[in-house]
C-alpha cells in the first residue's frame, strides 16, 4: 500500500485512500474487484497488472479541443511561476496516485515542467523537478514505470524529430532525449518509451522515406547506447501508431515495428508498448496487436484506453468493456505477462467531466475492469475447455504427416500425394460462438 503523499495543499480533501471493499459495496470511492494482494494465476494482482497513472492526461490535460477553450480549471495550474506551478502539479499528482493506491506513474519531460526554447534552461528546470520527484517518490512509495520525451508538440518538430530532414532539428531531439533519459535513470525508471508522434510523413512528394527510417534507427541506437553507458538497465519500448498527426507514421502497428527492429538490429533492447486506441486506428483489434507482440516475445507494456466507434480519431477514453478486456487478459496471461512494463492509463476524462472527483471515478473504473478481467481470464483458462478447443483445431499437426510438415520433412510433391491419398478434407467447425459464450459465462 502506498503512503498517502500530500503537499502543503491538499487538492483532493474529501477523498481518502481507495481500498478494496468487494462487489457488494456501495462506496463510490472503493475497488470492487481490485484486491492488490489477491493471488491470481500464481502471483498477486498488483504484480500481474502493474498499474500506472499517466501524468499528461490526468494533470496536464485541460479539456480543450479544436473547437473550444479549456474546461478543466484545476487549482494546481494557478501559479504564474513555472517551477512553483510544476511543484503544485506534482503535489496533486502524487496525492492522487497515492490515494488511488497505485504503484506507478509515467511522464513526458514537458508534462513535469514547461519547456522553453533554451536547452540549458530546460535541463535546469527538469533537474529541479527530478530532485522534487525523488522526494515525492520516497514519501509515497510510488515508482516510475517509464519516462519519455515529447518530440512532437514543439513547432520545430512539425516534420518529425529523429526523422526530420533538417539535422539541426534532430540535434534538438537528441538533447531532449538525453535529458529525459537522465531524468528516468535518476528516478529509478524501470523502462523508457519512444513514441514517434511525428516520425512519418504527410506527402511522399517531399519525403525520402528510406533515409528517414535509417536516421530513426541510428537515433535509437545512439540513445540506447548512451543510456546503457550511464547505467540504465531497463527496457526500451516503441509505441506503434498508424497516423494522426501525420498521414503515415513509421511505427504503424506492432508488425511494422517488429520488422523495423529486426532490420536495424534493435530487437535485443526494444519491446513494444501497445495502445488500444492506436490499434483500432490501424484497423486492428487490440487483441491482434497483443498477439503479434506476444508471439514475437516483445510484449513489453500497454496503454489502457479505448476509442469511440463513431469517431475516427484517438479519443483516449477510459476502458470499460469487460468482454474486450477479458480477451486482452487471456492473451497476456498465456504470454506470461508483461516484459518490464505494466498497464498505464493513457486516458483522459471527458471535456464535460469537470470535477476533481471525476479523475477518481475514471481510474477506479479502469482498475476494476482490468482486475475483473484478470480473474475471469484465469477462470476461463483453469476451469473451461477454452484452451482445449483452440488446441484441438491444430491436432492434425501433432502427429503423422502434419507433424512431418511442421518439422520440414515434406516436399510439395509429398503434399500433393497426401491430398490424393486422403481425398477431400472434412468440414470442421471453428466454434467461435461457443468460445464467445464461454467468456460471457465466466464473466
């Protein structure tokens, strides 16, 4: 259990630490399913799920959208001085995370402190906040799951950062990543994320795609080597996204990133941080992206959110669909869990959710849906014939000619002869509806 960490001002005065009270509770500010120390599939829930709060959406988001001004006017944004405002924001963040009783947080560099266009001043500001964050982490017990650098918001990055056609811009990206890596290392961050927010193109008319991807690979190697020389032992993650804000991003989806890592000899140091809403923007289910990563041994971490089926953009809503999340957890459990990462709530309260309490409602709901899905998925794997039905579909490859094919012992001529000798195959059901019913039964 985290220690409640309150600064000079208490920003969430009427809310105490969120605890597990079971499914019968009527307490709005309690967990119904997330019992952190409950052992599921051989280890405590907290070790399976490794929840983290996203600093950017929860404490930097202001509810603004392209059609309207901010609606989230919170007291940690009141002070004019950048450092004092950043300290208030960090006080609010650690108070919230420790009251939520969650183990981790994540940040971009510019979430922690407003940046200027002066590299040395930015480094000074970030170091000041790193020193402050060390105190907050020690007081609360909350840890840093991963850090990252925002290489997409500043106008200089309009044509990309590591893939920018202007070396001067790439150099600024390098300076920013160095500082973010230094901060992550100093705070004991367990991982570091690269999200190529503008690493892509708007038009191939003015783009040398091959050269840009080579620059991106060189940049990642350079950053990785720097971090290793300076004591970083964690995992590097790449987070796929197909588009938005660019027309096409080079980290389009899990399979694209896998190919990139293999091609440029990065696969031994990098894994994937997958986001639900990014998967749907790529035209995939999140289950598909999880499976691609799991099959490659690259399932590092995930950003938990959802999109809106009627909106074709990254809406970053909190997860609430128990059926879908149960399917996620089936894949995660069968893969043996995350490799270094956890579940980061990269989600934001809605524009018209304007109360501070809404942050708690959103996160409690997200935590509970994953906890319930974990229990459900484990029950399905332990008590139902779900795995057997799946395995039985491939039974013809377990022995005889099917196994000989898997072992590379059959020629194309052998396949032809088998088809002649055995006639037309039987029709075998995939039992999709049955398996869908199994999930609903155990929910």
